[in-house]
């Protein structure tokens, strides 16, 4: 009996053990299923994401062991590669170097990725993923790192940890360190500098940590003694050139893109890239596609300068040294800007239009022969040196801007006084030559009679009388005078002349300017007919000269009258009024 109980107990224990094993298998099975389901779900979600993205004009390309999600982009006027990348939020990406490499591979037919033209189609990489498994960075070659004894040559800064900080967050916020350098070299150096920190992932608010000031050489060997002033970009910076604010204002007013925030990435043809901090190396992106890098501390090594300019023909570097004044710097930058034409030192540029112009100034910059949708095709720049100097009148400035011409004064000056509201005096000539003659007689102060019958020969007691109907009868130069627009017979006109009448024959004259000239000559009023050059400003400012066809004469009050057949915009009428003219419009009303 005891033996049977023992066997039963053993069977119970074995049953419990088997049930426990079954339960463990079930648990492990559930865990295994969840993990693999999660992985499968992640992979499935990723695939769906790519498919959905591809449906909105995006494509997947295979480059070696990577897949690249790219978006076709049609270039519009004024765009450049870095602008496109910035607008798509790619310049802030940590994998930017890989994206730039993919950009070059995807657009291998382009000789120069930074020189693109309107209408061109390019592929912009948006995401890079491995073909199989997770992406792992290629092992970097072993590098000689600084020992603790050598750390005295490394420039450091102390940082007090703030709530929510992590070492990675602090470092990436302060320095633009490539991922390979960050995780392999830089953090190792941080550990050496802070041996009391056992785990870099565990820091607390108020803690002091020492950070090496990043440069490409800082984790390889200490900077001992700079070879020259330009050779050390990690030195403490002196003040930049005092002309930088002026240059920024001038080029933004001209309409060129000035970039002085963020980071510039300049890929090299042989591989790799040059990274420049925009606050130390502002870039002017010109409409022509040229890029001018300003070395505002004058510290960029000459070898780096040559490397940039040799890699990209459209990149130029201007070193801003203390020996260069603002005019010298502007001359140098304008020579590299790719403008169609640059006229300086008062050299005039002729602008052919309905109303021709002659423009001169310190610089006249011809950016485009054709009108631009966003911007001015021509800019007149003048450096003002007199505090009380006046700019060109606002009406003329608005007129020029309507033609795509902008006037930039630096420093800004106050505009010339404007004409009072309602001061523009337009005199309408009327619908025909008769109305025009009547208008001329009135503004010149001549008394006259219109459509009158004039007895030339005979009287009430004579056997015959000669009566002439005159369009206008008046006294000129002490004689009875007739202005004929109807068309008197030649014999009648000869008869009138014999009887000491002065006769102006205007019948058949249709040109209003000719009617004005003939009438003023008949009246004995001096006038100037032809193209009149009206200068907007003299002295040291820009010279804007308008060339307007017309006739200038004085009215009865000795005020200047400008008679023209041109249809003048309101801005030019205001400008002529400021010049002291009454305006006689010879166009039909």
C-alpha cells in the first residue's frame, strides 16, 4: 500500500512539472510571437509608408546597398541647390553628408550640381535606408587619439547641466559634429575630460562638465601653435569687419540673398565636403547663380580658398581685411557677382523705352535684360557721404520701379520734397487743331475773336466790298492778324497780305506739335522744341536723366509750359510739376 502511495505522489509531481513546462513554453511562445509580429508589423508599416509616399510624385532608387527615397523637382528661376535643400528641411539633418552623396549619384549627368537652370529636372533625396537589415555605418579607420597628458593643448569650455539635458543634446546643440566623429572620437575625449562621470547618459542639473571646443583636429592631436593667423579657425575671434552690417543691408536692398545663419556645406568633387559656419562666413547667393563667401574675420586658409574655388567654378571667396574700405569691397564683390554689366564712377547707362533714360551713379548694376517677376532688373547704388543730401524725388523713384529699376542709397537719405497734392496742372489741348490754337492764345495772354467776318476792302458807300471770314482774328506785332484753319484761297491770302494783314496758314496741319510750333512762331514767342533732358538730381547723388520729347515755352505769367504729345504717367507729371512746369497735353481729350 505504501508503495502505491509513493507512486501516486511521484505521478502528481511529474504532472505538476509537465504542466509547469507547458506553461513556460506557452509564455515563451507568446513572447516570441509578439516580438516577431512587432518586427513584421514595423517592416510592413515601413513598406506601406514608402508605397504611399511614392504615390505623391516620389520615387525609390537603389544605390549600392541602400534604397533612396527621392522627389523629382523642377527648377524655377532664381533657385539654387542649397535653397531647395533648406526649404525641404534637409540642411538640418544629421545624415546630410550621406544625402549630398546620394544627390550627386542620383544626378550624375550634371557636371556641377550647384549650377542649375530654370526648367531643369533634378532628383532630391529625402531618406536613405539599407536594402537588408538595419543600416550600420562603415567602420572608420583607426585614428590616433589624444592621451590625457596631451589634453592641455585642447581648448575647453565648462558647461552647467540644465534640467532635461543629455550629453548628446548639449554637444549637438553647440557643435556641428559629423556622427562618425561624435560617437567614435569626440565622446571618448569627453570621457577622458570627465572621469568622474561613469555613464554619459546619466547627468544631473547643476553638474559641471568639461567639453572640448570642436574642430576637425581636436580629437586627433592638440593644437600647438598656429602657423599663421589664417591657419587657426578655432582661435578666439576678434571683431569682424565693421563693414559687414553695411554689406548685409546693401545686398538685401539690392535683392540678393544674404545667408548668415546655419551651416554651409560645400561638397568636393573628389569626395568629402567643407563645412563653414554661416555666422563667420556669410554667403551672398546672386541671381546669376554665383556664390560669394565672405571671410569676415580674414582667417580662411588660402589652401581652403583655392580648394573651394577649384571644386566649384561659381563659388568665390572674398577676404575682408582691414586694408579694404567699403567701396573697395563692393567693387571686388560686384566683379564676382556675374552681373550682365556693372557701370561705376558715374558712367551712364542708356535705357531705351517710350521715354528714354540715362542713368548713372556710384554703381549701376544690370542684373537682367528682361523684367523679373521677383526683383529688379537694374539697381542704381549710391554711397551717400553728406548728412543733408537728398535722394531722388519719390514720384520719379516710383516711375523707375515700374520699369524694373531700383535706386538704393546707403545710408538711406530723405527723399526730395514732393509736390503738394493737387499741384499738378494739366492743360488739355482739346479735340482738334482749332481747340489747340484757342488754348495757346489763352495761356499766352492774347486777346482774339473767333469766327468773325472781316471787311478787307470797301465800306458801306463803296460799289464793292471784300469780306473775309476768319477762324481767329487778333493783333500780332502791331498788325491785324488772321489764323486760318479752314483753307482760304491763295489769291485771297495774297490779297490780305497786300493789305497789310498777317496770315498764319494751318489748314491741313495735323501734327499737334507742329501746330504749337507754328503758332508760337507767328505770335513771336520763343520756344524750345525737341528732346529735353531733365535731370532728377545733381551733386554727388545718382544722376537720373529723363529724355522727353516736347516743346517748352513761357505763358503770360512767365511760367514754363511743357507741351508734349506723349502719354505721361502720373509720376512723371508730378516730377515735371516739381521742376516748375505746367503740362500741356497735346493728345486728344
